[in-house]
C-alpha cells in the first residue's frame, strides 16, 4: 500500500512538473512575442526618425533652395511632435508605417522643382562622364596602360603623378555630383588613387610624409563621399571606417573627427559622436561647425533621456 501511495505521489508530482513546464514555455513564448513586437516598433520609429532627419538635411544639398522650406519645416516639426506625443508613443507598427507613407507624399510635394533640377543635371552629367570615360579609355589604350593591374616599379614622380591624377579626377566628379551615382564614381577614383599610393617603394622620409599627406586627404574625401551615398545600407559604416583610417595617419585631424561624428550621429550613436566632437573642440576651439553639431547631438541625447523617463514613468507610474 505504501508503494502504491509513493507511486501515486510521484505521478502527481510529474504531472505538476509537466504543467509548470508548460506554463513556463508559454510565458517565454509570450515574452518573445512581446520582444519581437517591441523590436519591430523600434525599427518603425527609427525609420520615421531617420526620414525626418534626412528630409531636414535636403535643403543643405545642391539646389536645396528650390525646396519649399516654408512648407517643409513646419511639416517636419509637426511630424516630430506627433512622434513624441502620447498618440505617437501609443502608435503601433501599422500606424507608424502609414504615418511615414503619408509624410513622404507630403514632403515630396515640397520638392518637385528640386527633384526636376537634380534629374536634369544627372542626365547631363552622366552623358559628360561617359564621354570623358571613353576618351580616357582610348588614351590609356593608346599608351598601353592598364591601371587596374599596374604592378610596375615606377619611379616616385611617375607613381605620384598617377595618384594625383586619380585624386584630381575624383575631386572633379565630387564637385559636379548631383546624386549618389556621381559620388560613387568619385569614391572609386579616390580609391584608385589609394591603390596607387600603396605601390610606392623605397621612400625617403620626406617622400613618406608627402605620400601620407595624400593618403590622409584621400581617406577624408572618401568619407565625405560615403556620407552622401545614402542609398547604400552600409554608407555610414564605410564613412566611419574611412575617418578611422584618416585618424590612424593623424590622430588629431579635426575633419576626420567631425565627419566620423556626423556618421555616428546619423547611426544614433550619440555618445560616440559626443566623444569625437569633444576631442575636435579641444583641438580646434575656433572651429564653427563643431559646436553646431555638438548642440544637435546634445539635444538628441536629452531627447533620448526624456523618452526613456517618459517610458519608465508609464511602466511604473
């Protein structure tokens, strides 16, 4: 009888164990679902925030004066106010997505003249670039050159000429750029210049200094290109990498610190951006661009803290 009682107790305990396990599994699944929903909502909020930030910067681009700023800025302010309001905080992914879609349509309405001008310049620029590329290819063919596979041990002046030639071509492309296509082409020329800069041999100390100065300039230019190649998902990471390469050559280069901070701000890594800007401000206290970006980053940090306080207040209030 005692054995039967023990067996019954064991069976009962096993049933309770299985039931508790099922409850735990269900609770974990529910938590995972909530986490996924929170992550999806966070992504939707980030997309909307990023679009507002991008739209605000459009007027600083070439031909930005053609944008109807009097309509655009209040529109973006209104969108931002809604996002951080109680209604925005309560909005789900669907509502956030619909709000962004409607905002895009309204913003596009302020940029008709701007987009028409940019497209016209793009068409003209691509035609001119193609003609230039064809002429350059014909010249290289006539001279028996193949820069992509150039392993010759050229003399210093000859290799330097090739670095400078590609750098100048990149700068010409950058100055005439009207969209990401031309910025990509500029970056390609700057990278080609870096490729040639890596092929110098037997440099004297003075020559090394000159080559490093060229490399520094090229890394900075490539970073600027990547900041403008906004259709690439990794464009900010590429800009940060180029700035870091520049800082490896000159750890106190203010342009590299500023451009890296710009990319970090757009990635919402505000603390890292703040650190770079603090270093830049210490090196160049009279620089006018640094404090402006510092102010913007500090405002974003404050806004982030305020959002967190508001969220925690709702959770525990």
